[in-house]
C-alpha cells in the first residue's frame, strides 16, 4: 500500500495528457460501478418494495395488488398474529449456542490436527465433507438418523438406556431446536477446525519457543499466546457463522418445519411461512423491515465491540 | 520419555478416529441408504453388508426419472450464476486490488454485509417482481437473483488472488506501451487464472447448494435437485430410498469439487480473508 498505483499518464513522446490522467483517476470507480449498480438494484428493490407494502393490507390470495392502506397495522400484527417474539428468541438462542459450540469444538479438532502426526493430512482433507453438503441434504441425513421408529440414533440411545422422547427428538418441543443446533454444529465444526488449523500454522515458532523458555505451561500458552494471535481470524469466523445461523432456514425447513407448534421456528422460517405459504405480503413486508433493523443492529454492535478499529 | 510420546500420539489417533466417525459416519450411512431396498430402510440392528440395490437411482433418474431434469436445471442455474458473476466481479476485484481510493474499506464491508444478510428478506419481493415482469419460474430469475451472493463472494476471493500478482509485472507491461486494459488481459488474467478457476468452483458450489432462491422462484420444470429432494415429503409417506438416491447425486459435485480444491478450501470458505 502507499503507492498510488496509477498508470503512467504520459504518452511515448512524453506529452502530458490531462484527460487521460482524469480517466485513470476515475477508472477504479468505473470498474466498481457495474457490480455496485447491479447489487444496489437487487437490494434496493426488495427493501423499497417491503417498505411501501408494510403500510398496506395485501394478501396475494385476495388480489394481485395491495388492497388498502392500513397504517401501522401490519407492524402490530407481526406480534399479534405471528410468533415473532418466540422466533426471535429461538433465532438468537440458535445463533449464540451454535456459534459457541462450533468454535470450541472446532478449536479442539484444530489442536488435534496441529500435532502433525502421520495420516492427519488425509483426515483433514476428508473432514471438510459435512461443510460441502447443501444444508437441506444435511437435514435429510439427520432426519433419517433421528426417525423415532427405525432411526439409528434413537435405537442406539435406547440401547444404552438414554431416554428418547416418544415423538422423537425432532418432534419434541424441548429437543427440536437443540437438534437443529446440533445438526448445524455437525455441519460447520469442520469449517472452524480447518480454518483455525490454518491459523495455528501461521503462528511463528519463535514466539512459542520464547514462551516455552520462559517456562509457560501449555495451558497458559494457549490462553496467552495462541488465542490472542488467532483473534483476527476468530473474530471473522464468528461473525460469518453467527449471521449464517441467524439466517437459518434450510435446516429448519427440512428437520422440523419450525415445529412442533412454534418450538423451533426461526425468524427466516417465520418470514417464509407468512410470505410464501400464507401469502400475507403486507405483513411479511413489515416483518422484513423489523428483521433488517435487528440484523443491522447486530452487525454494527459486533463491528463496534469486536473490531473497534478495522482489522481485515 | 518416548513411552509418554507414544501414549500421547495413541490418544490423538483415538480421538481423531472418534472425530472422523462422528463427521463422516452420517454421510456414509446415508449413501448406504441409497443402495438399500426400500423394505430394508429401517432394518435394526443395522446391517453394514447387504445386497446393493440400484432401483432407487433407476426410479429417480432413469424410469420414470423425474429427477433427471432437475439435475440439468441445477447445472444450468449454477453455471449461469457463476458465469454471469465473473465479469462484474473481475472488474470490481481489479479496482479494489490495484487502486488507492477513498472508501475502499467501506465498499469491501458493504459487499460482505450482503453475504451475511438474510436471503429470505429479498426472496419474497423477488417472487412478486418476477411474476410481474414475466420471469416467474425461469432460469433467468434464479441466475440473476443469485448474484446477490455470487458477486460479493467472487469480488472478495478474486481480490485476494489479484493482490498476489506482483505489481512489477504490470508496470513492466505499461512501460512497454500497453495500456491498462491490455495489461489487465495480458498480465492479470493469465497470472490470476488459477484464482479465477478456484473462485468459479466455489461460486458454482454455493449456487448448487442454494435452496432458498429456487424454492421460491422456480417452477416444476426448472426446479433444482436439492429442491427436488424436498418434494418427496409432500407425497404420502416418506420414500427414503428415493430421497437418498437424489440427495447422494446432489452431494457428489460439491464433494468432488472440494477434494479438487485441496489447499484452497480454507481461503474460499473465508472469502479470501484467511490464506490457508
């Protein structure tokens, strides 16, 4: 960085061309423009569409256009008609616990890989397989494994005397959301493991040796050296995964459809239900804006507290 | 001392064996399901060895083969989304990699904020927009809307690859009289080609695995394979054999691509932020 990275602005004969200079200064913005314009169009349209319709009563089953202006009714209905508060609670619970579990489980596997024993390289290459699956496919894997009658896991757990709810883990209100979190953890722990492993490799041996000479215990070294040095990577991973978990839809859709009742309904699934099943476009629009505001608050809080200044 | 080390490595191997069974076991169990006769889907205690049955694949992909067109749709939508994103992303990544400009960091963060925004928020308005402009159920509808993910992802990853192409080479080309455009095509594109291929492979996989856009924007004849697997739940009873056969076919391309990507997996999954 630091060098202006601007093309030479003189011709072969050395004649200064001010026009070309101006062009070169504008060039980066011209290159960015197509992607920014396409993306702005793709984002602003839905947001503007939702903002307008959030003040109108409109059910697609009753007509192809908004029916009448309804003020803030839709925003009130979000809380009265849909289990918005429950969905928000479920979503935050899933995102916090899921990210926490995946980070520490992944860290454990990364430390195992970091022993560099023979054969671990092959294991590392295969370990990532769960992360490559479409979330719906991961959902099917575990729906089959968890089937209350005939599934392998309930059968094995009953065999060792572990209590299995009669409706199965996905059909029980106390275990449905937990099960979704566990399946997501199964799918994304390898992601944390291999990225944190790459981070471990980047920590210089000299730092570790210096600490060893000073007589630091492995435990102390992990908390005082390894973890702080991994912080930039960890902060990035946690933000990405937290938001992906916050947006959980595919797994919920396949595993529980938000049930039983509303026990595992997430914000994304709530939006899907109102929008694409009940066709309450006005109500969904209001909910969209509530979700947009919540997401913006979360991302900004995270940027303020974790990144403070810029780090990536 | 040596005994202690041997015991330690034995413990590491034992733990890693547990880890591998935990993470790969469910996948293998599901692949086996695809080769079981439907009457044996629930046989307990579990049978590891059995007569392989190919009927599940036959039913779903050959005769009547309802899922074969979905496989083609998946290829069309994922390739289309990948190809469409490339020119936009190449230009933006080049600008971000090679120019000092105000607001660069803001733009980078803006791209990533799109990647982590909830897609369902956009999908419902798209659903209505597409039927208004006559694109309902078309491949175009899915390919264009997938750009909300494909472009920001590709910009980030391509930028990380272009950052590694030495500036000297480009400057040498300018001295030789090449303008920026010529230098871009003669220097940057060839030298960043591995990165462009890696980026395309990731974009392809992410588009392939995406369900939310095709679920809302496709019709029966254009729906993709992962969405096709869901439809088996709608009919009476659950045909696990058919679900498994289609899901196994749907999971193969991403798995193979990830194995080919090898050392680039870390970089791709972190949008270029961690080099790996």
